[in-house]
C-alpha cells in the first residue's frame, strides 16, 4: 500500500511508519477541519491500536470500491483527517524530542563531564600519606624549582575533614541552636578559604611571574591545611590557651614554611618573593587563628566571667542562648576548667 | 571532469539534509519494538490497585534492608537500585533529630534541612569521588548503597531516643556512645562491602575514607543530640 506512491519512501513497518507522504500531504492541505479533532491525537501510543484498526478498515473499503476510492485512499492513506492530525503532531513531537535530546547531551558532555577531573584523582594511598607527611617538612633547597604534585584528592579530603572538625568544635563550644546556619558557615568557610586564597595567591603569582599553575596552587594550599586539621583537632578537645599558641606557632609555622619555601623556589627576585610569601604566610596563620577563636570565643568568655548571657561581639552568627542551655553549659565548663587547672 | 564535479555537487549539497532524515528511521526502528512491550507493561501496572504497587515497592525496600543488615550478598542492592529506601531513612532520621524543636523557634527548619543536605550532598560527593577514582559502579547505584547503609544509624537513633527517655546521665551517655559507635562501624563496613568491590584493589582505602567521614559526621550528630525536656 505504501509502495503505490512514486516519492521517496522510508517505511519498513507494517503499519506504515512515519511517512514523508504525510508531511507533504499535511503541508499541502491548508485547511484543517477542526470538527474532526481527535481527543487522543497527540503523543500517545494508544493511538497505534486505533490506527491499526482503522487501517484494516480502510483496506477493506479500498478493496470494495476499487478504482474510485483509489485517489481518496492515497490521499488519506492513513486514515482521514483524524489520524492525519495525530500523525503529524506525533512526528513533530518526535523531532522536537530528538533535537532537544541531542542538544542536552551535547551540553552535558561538554560541561558535566567529570572525566576532565579524572587525571587529578589518580593517586595511591601511599602517595597521599607521603604527601601529608611532606607537607609538614620545610625544604632546604630553594634554588631549584621544587616539584609540586598536581592532585586534588588529598586536598579535597583535607577540606572535608576540616569541615567535620569545625562542626565538632562548634558543637562542643555549646551552640545547641541554629545548627543549620553553622553547618553552612563551616562548609562555606573551609571551601571559601581553599578556593579563594588559592585564586588570590595564583593571581599574585601571575603578577610576580612565579612559575606555578592553578592546580598546583590548589594542591599546595590543600595539603597545607593538614597542619590546621591537626591543631584544631587537638585544641578543640583540650581547652588550654597556651597549648594552642604553641601548636599554632610550631605546626602552623611548619606547614607555612613548607609552602613558602616551595613558592620561593619558583620565584625570581627579592621583592616578588617577599610579596608572595608574606601574603601567603599571613593568610595561612591568620586563618588558623580565626578558626580557633571564632568558634571558641564563647567558651573563653564563660571561663573568664562565668556569666550566662555574655555574648562576645565578634560572633558573626547570632547565638541566642536560653538560660537553660547556658546553665547546663556553665556547669560542664566549670567542671572542665576545674579538671584542667588541677592538672 | 567538470561533469563529474557537477554530478558531485548536488550529492554533497544534499548531505546536510540526509543526516537528519537518516536519524529518524534508525531511531524509529530501535524504539518501536520497545514501545510495543511498553504498551503491555504500562497497561498491566497501571490497572492494578494502588495497594499492590505500594506493597511491591515496600517489599523490595524491605528486602534491601535485610541485605544491609546482613551484608553477605553484594549484588541485590546494586542490580535493582531504588531511592525509596534512602528517602525513607533520611526523612525518618531527620525527623528524629529535630525533636528538641518545641521550645526554640528556629530549630525545626534548619535541623531537618541540615540532615537532609548533609546526607544527600555527602552521598553525591562520595559517589563522584569513587567514580573519579576509577569505580565501575553507576551514579544512582552508589547513591542507593550509601542511602541504604544509613539504616544501622537510624536504628541507633531510635535506641538513643529511647535511652534518653529514661535518663540523661553519664550511664546513658556511655550506652549511647557504644550503640552509636557500633552502628557507625556497621554502616561503614556494610557500605564498603558493596562499594569497594567496584574499585581497583589497591585503592580501597581512598574510597573508604570519605565514607568513614560521612558516617562519622552522621553518628556525631546522633550522639550529640539532646532533646530539651
């Protein structure tokens, strides 16, 4: 039946497939009879059974009437206005769907392709452990550009560990309320520091003609956070003021010296070296100081004054302590202070 | 030669049209046999009573719970993954963790949202990490496994709440600590039993660490939960 036309035909299905004939005929007939609108015309597969049925009826009718029906049978080969409109709509919908799918998959493959990041995660556990230890060891050789490993697994894990430690610190400093805000603050602080400071130092390195890429800077700073994690983990559990200062200088200083040495080895000239390394050292050490004090200020305030409603002015997050929670916390902190001072 | 070129030109000119036309029959051939199956399946599951659908899904979820509690067979969770179980567990855990919201105005919202965000955001990060490390498991399969392995921690949360109903002293703290630690180890072990198989053997530690951190944070939230009476 579909072979009766002389035009190009791509049908191979028994029910006729989406035929080019239909488009030509659909575009040829400028008037569409709205009275014959099919309720189910559109993109539903239930139409298939209906079409199949109607096709058989058409076939029988065409056989009976012979030549007279031939033209009519060819024109509405498929089935009269009802099926025609549904057919056309279905084909258009199909084409739109295909085009949209093609566009979406192209965009997806271009932007959301995580295979771009795959080479940066190609590490062994032994390598990660070695790099963690090396991040605390300052170099001696600064005349020769030092090799920096360009991987992102270690730095990312360290940032997430720092977030977890910060969360723990905020909990133990007695913030029972508004944890949603604090969680967002923790993640925002850590990731913001890692990404923001890396970008800023990379920009300064560009100005000072230092030989370092963005990936290497991210990696270097990420591993430098290992010292921060260690210091905060210890000092959030042992609230000893002078201990924190010693650890800040020693461990923070070691990791900063390591980063500074690597940067010096890759920069030429006294002034650029001073600018770059001074900025990095200041930011790194001050960040550790900030992390300790911003989330522990309230504990110090209570240790010193033993008052309930004393909210220090530096708090960025409003912490409204009701009397019950502060009384409970006072009691625990007092007992901790007694324990610590008695040792 | 010129005639050959003239003959060639119309051929090349038509190539831009041919590409689209070629697509349709190919895709039509591929999709039609499937659509006939789809008609039968849709008709049969659309007409069944709602109770049957729900019970079938619940039974699948329950079966996966059993697989998580006794992680010896590692293919059922991966083969037919679904996200109903993780959603149920996540919502119940988040609801239980916000119990102290009665007195304080701003607690209920952020706490529920916080647990939700931590669980789903953490699962997505771990999945991306394991894929980047060369894992063979798909995105949603990994989400499914991580979500189902929260079950021991949810059970621990229930136990903690019951213990807190009784007393709030140091004894209850020790009980809660033991329960939460045990369930956290169970969760980590169960999820690594499913996830680590899809990794190269020498990199298992790299995949296990984020999972450990993830369940540690959730376990920490459960342990430090204290309802205000």
